[in-house]
C-alpha cells in the first residue's frame, strides 16, 4: 500500500464517520459512545500483526500479547456493556401492558 | 494478486461496510441493539480475515499462537466479567476504562514496532517510507498515551477516587500543559532525527499531558471529555493502522474518530457548553464563585414525606424529574414502585428527561429502562416543557442545575442560556435532596426559594421508600 492511498483511506474514512451520525436522540448518546468505543479496539488487528511478525522475538511477543489483551478488553467489554444497556430498551414492548 | 490477498481484501471490505452500518444503526433506538451485534460480528470477521491471510501466506508459528491465545483469553475474559458485573450507574467510568485500554493498546503496538522494527516496516529503508513510519509511530504513541492517562483520570474522578486539586484551577496549569506539549514536540523531532531513545521521553510527556489536561475538568463536563477521548482512541487506532500498514484499521479508526467528534459536539450542545470552555475553562464551579450565583437562600420551605404523599394522592398529573442524585442513590427501582402506586390510583405519571440527566447524556433513560419504566412515559425536555403549567405535582429527584430557572431569567448567571425544565410552572414542586448543597455548577438554585417549592430532605432512596409506606397508609394503589 502506498502512503498516498493510505491517506485517501484516512480521508474517506473520516468523511464517512462525520456523515454516519447526524441526529442522535439523547437516549442513545451513552450506548453509541460505548459502541463506538468498542470499535476503536480494532487496534487488536495491529497487535495480532505484531505477534505474527515477531519472528520469535520474545519481548516483542510479550508486548504484542499485552497489547492484544488491552484491545480485546476494550472490544469484548465494550460490546457486552453496550448490549446490556440496549437490551433494556428493546425489552420494553414485550412488557407493556 | 494471489488468493489470500483477494480473500482478505473482500473480508476487509465487508467488515468496513458492516462497521459503518453498525455505527449508523446505533444512532436509532429501533436498530441499536442489532447494530451493536452487527459491529461485534464485523470485528470478529476482521480477525478471521487477518489470521487466515497470515495462515495462507507467511504462516503463523506455534509460538505466535500461544501468545495470541494468552492475550486474547485474558483480555476478553476480564472485559466480559467487568461488563457483566458493573452496575448500570457506573457506566460512564466503565466506558472511560475500556476506552483507556484501547488507547494503551495502540501505544504498545507503536512502541513495539519502534523498539523492534518488524519486517516490511522499518527494514526497507527508503527515506520517505521511514519518515512516514516514524511520524505514524509518534502519533500513535502520543494520542494513545493521552487517551490512556486521560481516560484513567476521568474514570478516577467519576469514581470519586480523585478530586479536582486546587492548583489545577489556576492559570498556571496552562503553562504546565504547554511545557508538556512542547516537550512532546521536541521528543517527536528527536525521534525523526533517528534518536530512538527519545521515544521514552515521548511516552512520559504525552502521558503527563493526558493527566494535566483532564485533571482540571469538573465532573459535570466529564461525559464530554470521555466522548472526546473516545474519538482520540479512534485516531490512535488509525495511526496504528499506518504503523502496521492496515487499511481496515485506518478506516475503522478514522470512522470512530470522526463519529466521536460529532457525538462530542452533540453532547456539548445539550449541556450548553462549548468544547473550548470544557477543555480549557476549568471546572464550572470554580468560575462561578465570584459571580452572582452564590447568593444565600432566603425562603426555603421544607416539608415531611407525609405531606408530600398527601399532595401526591390528590394530584391528577405528576411529572417526575430524575437526576444525578437518583442515579447515585440507585433509587430507580424504588421510584418505579412509587409511580406504579400512583398509576394504579389513576394518576397520570410522566418522566421528564433532560438531555444531560444522570451522569451522562442518555444515562437516565438506561437507568429507568432498567427499572422497567415504559419507554412512552419518558418525555424529552422539549416535549414535556409545555405540560408543566397543567401539572399538579412535580417531583424533582436529585436533579439541580437542569431545573434552575436562572438559566432563563438571569443573564448574569453562568447557567444562562442552558436549556432547562420549567418545573416552577407546575402547581407544586417537591425537591427531594440530601441537603442544600449546590449542583455540579455550584450555583444557587432559585427554584428552591419559590413559594410553590417544598424541599424534602433525605437520600433519594430512603425518601422514596418512606413515600411508599405513606402512600400505602393512605390506601393509594390498593385495589
């Protein structure tokens, strides 16, 4: 990948992000923040790359593994907690009298 | 292009598409839960894509697998346990903690690559390429460290482990932070000049900068800060994407970064604060001590739970204004019991939700939903404000600044212009509150002085429990 095309990717990704959420009801601010936060744990892919390419270098393997742990903590925890919050909204219709 | 490359390309493309749909879906109530799962699925897909790519090309050694498994099991397990155990009231600090760890991950990746150059990045040293690499490593470390320490400070402040030290409210803090920022810049240029050891300086000063910037910010503004730090962690991820040459990381990171900025902006609007004043203004209470806000109360009426119950029994329409105090006392379930009794007596009950009620925008909705309050009874501020004049009783539960009439009447008040609930229009207002202490803003609440306002002092949960007892004695809600 050339640097220039990576910059294009960055630019288009940012524009996409700006467009994605226009109007958010205040109800969803917290879950949305938490969900987006889980997605930012995508650095787990970078940590994986680091481990795979470490080539037997032990310190690098450890750094990669710790980094992967942090990222997955963010991803798994983030999605679970968001789901827990949202479950409370979606269960409403069934309980309604 | 060989097969593994093509497969990874397709999977990545699909993952980006699903992530984008996920973020979009999360901004609508109906689709939010599915959207969250969709995003989670996209994330797993991206991992499968990456691993199958390496399996199909360079292969993955047993040793790598071991470290991958160790890292993922520990991280996922801890994350899942925390997510299941944490009470709903502590959501803001939980999100802050998760967010900080994401930043830490980006920082570690960049650090690892910087100390031990891996194949395909730093080795084929054409000058331009290595420059890009060093820049992206520095950005990743800088933003990652700020995200980490900033989030941890935010979490500690929300948990009450850290208060706002006095010196951080002085002008001197800007000087300190500027020193940290300049030091980061120096470390950055030193790093580009080929002095690898200055990377540690960069780590230290950017960590300090994260602390220095977050520490002076008051509790009321913390949600905005967490949202902003969430945006930063996206930027850190995108920077890490440049470090390891991953388009997927760049797209996803940029998306979260940009969406986080928008969300931050939306939150600021709801709180009538500008981002600049949140970041550099210090805590709101510190500014307002000198202004008109800190007057004495002259006309406080306090009343007993019994009186409150009697008034409620005679009412036709009741509006509940839940706030931070309710969240802290974890009294949402008790509140629901009270309103159930009232409803059984034929009294119309509605909840007025200020955009920033609770500890974070939307937090109150989550808490009330947890207590099984029907979604239709939650009314947003603009919808409910015209209803107050026709309302018999308003119960203000641990809310303060969001019901302060100063925001409408007193142009010299720091709150002036903030959208508030017009509770004083109702016939009777009961304010359930622990004491006369001020709200987040530290500003006197004119509402408490009004003749139609009565204070019921006590912890929200205890008062509501007493209220249930009184209502029972009155025969309210008994069939």
